[in-house]
C-alpha cells in the first residue's frame, strides 16, 4: 500500500510538466490514467486473492497463448516511438504492453508444465525442454520489438522460476549462455546500445550526449539531500531529466523527498520481497513455490534493474519501477501478481505448519506436487 501511495504521488508530481506540453495543458493526463490503472489493478488483486491459485494455473495455457498472440500482433499492429513497437492499441487512446504481461503468464505456464509432467524422469525432461523452448521464443519475440532490456528481464525471471522448479542446472546454464551470446549480438548490431554501454562506463565523459540521462539522474538524486526539496518542488522534471514519470521516477523521488524518501521506497521493496518469499516457502508444494517465487521475481528483478539504472550502477534501460513508474500495464500486472501470491499465502498457511513439520517445503519426494 505504501509503495502504491508513493507511486501515485510520484506520477502526479513528475508527469505534470511533460503532460502540460504534450496534452494541451492538461497536467493531470498521466495521473488520471495511472489512477484508472490502479483501480483495475486493485480489482484484479482482490479477485485473484480470493480465487484458488490452482484454478489460475489450470488456465495458464490459455493465458499464455493469448499473450503469445499479443506479442506476435505487435509486429503488425504495434505502436510506439522511434521505431519501437511495444504497445498494442485498444482504442480510445488506451494501450497495453504485452511484454509486461509475460512476467505473470510465464511463471504460471512453467508451473503448469511442471505439474503435468511429473510422473517420471522422462516426463520431467520433456517439461524442461518445453520450458526452454518457451523461454527462447519469448526472448526473441520481445527482443525483436525491439525491447532487449525487457527480454533479459523476462529471461531472468523465467530462469529463476525454472531453478526453483528443479530444472537441470546444466540446461539452464546452456540456455543462459545462448541468451547471453544472442543478447551481445543484438547489442552490437545497434549503435545506440553500444553507446549506452560506453556512456555507462563514463557518463560524465559525454554528459550532453549518450551520458545525459545518467548524469541528470545523478544530479537529481544528489540535489535532494537528506530531506529533499519538498513535495512537488523538484526542478529536474522540468525537461532536464528524461522520462521523469516512467524510467527515471526514482530520481524525482530522491530530489523531492530526499534520502529518507529513497530509503522508504527501498525498505518497502525489501519487506514486500521478504514477505513474498516467506509465503512461497511456506506454500507446501513445488508448484505453488514455483508460482510464488515467480510472482516475487516479477517485482524484485525489474526493481533491481530500474534502481540500478537510476543510480548509475547499471546501463540505461527501459524497465519501469514496479508500483511507482507510470505504466498502466505494469501496475495492473504487479498487483495481479501480488493477488496470486496472496492466494498462495492464504491457502498455504492452512497446512504449511503441518507440511514443514515433516519435510522441507522444497522436498520433491515428500511434498504433494
């Protein structure tokens, strides 16, 4: 709840100037859309929380199939800027980003594969190859949008889920190597990606060019001091800091709320991730542990990437900060993931103590899959 409140405030404050410029003086344009997405996300959270997560797993092939169709549709109907087609138009000025939806559908689908192929070692091997094939297809579809940063995020989430599911370490290392090589190829065929890496090494060396985003983000963070400049009193969002309401919303928080505001955000993520992992571990089955870890990963990994980018610890990438960045799809996906995790915690708590008293939560032989 705290992260949601900070996110709504941050979008309101950071998006005002750019909304005024792009939407005929309507400073509340992005804010209203984020509030609408919040309402949809909360409804999704409550619905999924009360629904048995096993029902959602059984529906995952259908959900995953729809997600794949949406990703393919981007190549014919996608829209965006600068040759990047990441959004599908829904009409009335509304758009959806299929690559973000993948973060939820992949853990569910992999848990479904694991559940249906558990009878013997041959079935388990079949499940592993299916999952690896799914990962490869997803990585290429998203990378060709092009959205290489989100392709890597999806790949990492998928491999975390597969690791928890007991998939072969050798095969995971093999696919990680292949994806890494493929990512390098995608990087070096586009000049702007190479420039992002070089500017990451020394952003101040080209502060008015490829290092501009990183430099302005660091200026925002540094100028906030301990207590910040005050609510809505930041200056960097006035066309100094690029994408202040999306990718670089964290520096806006740092400038206006200072070190204490940044600390609150970080602690919020730490508490949420810790509670999520506890629910996954106590869930009592491998399938629920796979899904639970996946739902935690779709928050943890994008948060680490975004915060690392905003603070200069990672190259500049287009990954939103969960719950906080302006992203209608991202907010609905994050809240839906938390709804599934809450369902796992609600059902798992009924018998977790009995299960864990006899065997470990990750004991493949002792726990009913």
